[in-house]
């Protein structure tokens, strides 16, 4: 028998502080993620010569029992100054002070025998006292509250030595989530789940259910409050038919409800998905593969849509250097009153000519019908050439690609739909959706797994310019800098339009041995549009050139770039300067400084403005002595827009830890400031945690 524990963890990307080390693992788990005991049995287990262990006396066994005492104190103060509709400045101030006295226990044991039922439990109890004060002009309010705190993390594994094993868990936690340039959020998380894993010969089946309830709160007028509830049931089966021949069947049901930032925006959807995967390796040495997957997805609620997808893929390894991939995709989906049927064929030829030169050639054809009145025929292809070679002076690399796309639409004017178009927000450069004629009210932004939906007006804005949808990230929203966001939207489709699109890319760089790397990157898109009837959008051409230098040595790095973005809607020129410095780098102390300075000149498009943008970050980790350690960070953001004014952002966090024996003390200081034009918001937070571990207290008392 072989038993392994597998834990799946999804992290939001924000910094999270944990009340205890034992809570770090469970409180980072995402919705529906289970810790599963996987047991695989050989058909003929070898005999053992070890004498069987005797059962311990009694029914309930406690193998470990540790206790800790804790004390926590939080103090937060926020001030908001803004200009009202009457042009007079208004001021809002809030203070919050909370005390918590804690008693925790960490238990581990089994019932009758570890093979029958194994359990672990982290329990935390305590009393809370809270005082809250609010001032708005001449209005002043004070409130007190007391309560009982209870956090836990309990998990059980049953029948680990049987063909069917069972795992269950229940958790409740309380976290603080830091946000850059914004106040921290307090997160209360409740989750529970159960799963069963069965192994019978070559067939493995897992069935599970989980529920997650997350409340994020901030006392400032409830503006940042949000709630997320997710329930999930799944069933997965895998059949290893033979070596290189696998069949998988998955069913997933998920219900999600959420409210956002104390506003009227909420999101409620249910999803049922059935997926079948088949993998077959064949030929000499099983070098060839045939992969097929079938998927049916049904959603109702705020994201109501039905999807049907069938994709077989054939991969042929002709020689060590030549491989071809051939695919057919049938895709059908319905959303609102829109129905789309799509068929696509594509083939790739991948050829490793030499160890330095790699070639790939792609061709595809697509037919799409929308609502039985709009047909789209599309075909195209592309060539990609990549070359890299070591020279006496360093490493040279080059890549060139060319793509051609022909699209012809026939039928009456109607609506078409785009799913999962990815964009990344960085700096002051706006993002544009790829299609023209976008209907702004249909734009929906979400993350890659569709577990978080972002709201227009709170997280981002959509502005229509010359038929194009321009997107801006709102600094006070939930979209982080450089985060990949996916967009669904509808757009108007003109009748009988033909579009020829040419795309070209080129990158050249040489990394010299002494640390200097000059580079040149090119992206171009040229369109020819012919619409014989109906309205017509102009051609959407884009040419982007990037000339730059990077220089890196041990302990520091610097780079400069000149960017030319020649676009039909909003062209600009930009200068970028980046750098980093490792001030200290040792096991006891590391201090890193990173920064970026950019200047954007928008001229000749819809905007006539210039923007300075500065971003600085300082991270310090220092071990003062064997008992004290210090972790601190500083982030500063400055933006000077000739049209929209100035923006300042400051985020400081400093944490001091003292640890001696079983005594741990953590003191964290957090300050954030965000100033946009004449509006200013800043806050100060102090967080103190004291913990005294008493290991083996119950077992010592028993002896």
C-alpha cells in the first residue's frame, strides 16, 4: 500500500497575515479545494514479516495535545478629505480599537486505530472587546461591542487502509488582507467539505462536496464590504485502460453568490459541467497521440449560457525534428438571445531544423453562424522563425513571425459575442477591446476561473472612442496592477464585410557577457476593410516599436526604453527607465530597491496630454539577533497627468517579531495613503499579537 497526501492551494496574490502558524495552510485554501488521502493498492501486495502492531487501549486516542495562550490588539484610524458638490471640503474620520484574549489547542489522534479514523484539530477560543468612533463634520458617534471568538480547523481521514477512503474537514478563520495603497480588509472564512476516494484496479473515482462562505469587511461606511458564497459538488473518474490509453470522466456542479463593496452590485450563478477526456498513444515507441475531449457546460443566473464543445487532436512525431499537430473544434454556445455555432480546423508544423533554428507553420479555417442570419468565413495562417546562438561576446536571439487573416461576414446586422479576451493593466496606458462596435453595457470582467467578477464603475471604466472600447483600471478597485483580467462582451456586426488583417512581429536582442543587452521589439497590425452595405468601421492599424538597453551586474540592474505606439485611435511616445539595487544580500539581511519612471506623450489621437509616472518599492528583511527579526516594505506611486491632475500613493508596512522559546510576539505597523486630485484618504493601523505555546500540556497532566 502506498499513501500520499495531496493538498491543492490557490492564493489570491495578496499578502495575508495569520493568527497562528497552524492556520496558514487551511486559511489559504480556495473554495472547494480538498486535502485528499490517496491510497493505491497493488494487485498482489507483498507479504510483510513485521509483527502487527497491537491496538492501543481505549476508543479515543490523543497522540498530541498542545495548548497556547494569546493576546491580540488592533488599532486602526482612517481620515478622508474630499470636495463635495458644494465645492466645500468635507472631512470624515474613524477610529477602531479591538482587544482579543485567546486560548488555543492543537490536537491529533485517532479512533480505535489510525487505519480506521485519523483526526487532527486546531481550536481557538477567546473574548473580544471593540470600540468604534466616527466623526463627520459636527456629527460624532461612539459604539462599544463585546463578543466571543471561535476559530477552528478540524479534519478527519477514515478507512485509509480500505479500497474506499473518506476525508472531511471544517474550518473557520479570521485574517487580515493587506491592499496596496488601500486599507486592510478583515476576512472571516467558513468552509467545510467531504470527499471519498475509491481505487479498484485501474479505476480511480473521487466524489466530493464543499462549501465556502467568505465575508470581507472594513468599518469605513461599509464601502469595502463584500461576501462570497460558493458550493461545489464534483465526481471524477479515471480509467487506465492500458499503457498510454486513459479515459477520464468529470462532473462539476457549482453555485456562487456574491455581493460587492456595499453596493447594489451582486453576482449569482449556477454551473453544471460534464467533461470526457480520452488519451491514446500509438505507433512505434508510442510517439504519436490522439487526444479528444468533449465538454458540456450549462450555466444559469447572471452568467446564463450553455456551451457544447468537441475537440479531437492528432499529434504525429514524424522524426526527432519534425512534429505535426492537427485539430478540429466544434463549439456551440447560447447566451441571452444569441446562439453561435462554430467549426474550426487547424494544423501546425513544428520543425527543429538545427539546435539553433526552429520553424513553425500554422494554417486554419473557421466557419461561424450566429442566430441563423449572420455567417462568418475565416481562414489564415502564419509562419514563426526563432533563432538563438552563442557568440564569443554573449548570447544572440531573434524571433520573427508573420500572420495573415481573412474574414468575410454575410447576413443582416446583428450582435456577436466574445468570450475570455485577456488584457493586463499596467501604468497609465489604457487597454482596448479587440472588436469595434462594442456595446458598453455588455462588457463583463472576471478572473481566469470566473470565481470573481469585477464591476464597471467600481473596478474599471469603459469609454467608447471611434467605435473602440477603452478600458481604465480604477485605483481604488479590486483589480491589481499587472493582473490579467478576462472580458466577455457583445459587439455589433455589420452586414457583408470583408476584412484582411496582416500581423508582423520581430524581436532582436544580444546579451553581452559583461551584462549589457540591447534589444528591439516590433509589433504591427494592418487592416483592409471593405463593407459594401451597412455601416463601416475604419481600418484599425497599429505599429509599436520598442528600442531599449538593459544592463545587469551582481547586485544592481538598470534599463532604458523608448517606445513608439502609432495607433489609429490613441498614439503616443513613451520613455521608460527601470532599475533595481540589492543594497544588502546575506542570510541575515536583505534590502532590495526597485523602481520605474515613465513619461507618456499622447499626441495626435483622442487625447492630447502628457503623463509622468513613478513607481518605487523597497523591501527589507533583517534578522537582528537570535530573537528579533524585522520585515518591512515601502511602496510609493506618483502620477502627474496634465489633464486629470496628480495622484499620490503610499503604502508602508513594518513587522517586528520576537521569538524566544515558546513565546512569540508580532507587532505590525501599516500606513496607507491615496490622494487623487483634491481627494485624500489615509489610514494608520497597529496590530499586536502575543502567543505563548505550552506543548504537551494535557499529556503531562495525564501522566
